[in-house]
């Protein structure tokens, strides 16, 4: 019966949402960092394609 009371508690849902949001934000920031690392290593492929088309 105590589990039912926890599921009705708004604090539980708010804390769960906050944890999920923080985890998603951290995953997004890690993905952006990986994208920046890739661009630093290989350069921006769009600019290379535009340069070859102009020639």
C-alpha cells in the first residue's frame, strides 16, 4: 500500500521528471561535444564540398 501512496505523491513525479531532464541534457551536451570533436578532427565537410563545386 505504501507504493500506491508514493505514486500519488507529486514530489515523486517532479523528482523523477527532474532526473530524466538532467540525464537528457547531459546526453545532449555529450552529443554536441562529440560533434565538435569530429569537426575539429575532420573539418566541416559542407565547406569542403562548396569549395570543390566553385572550382
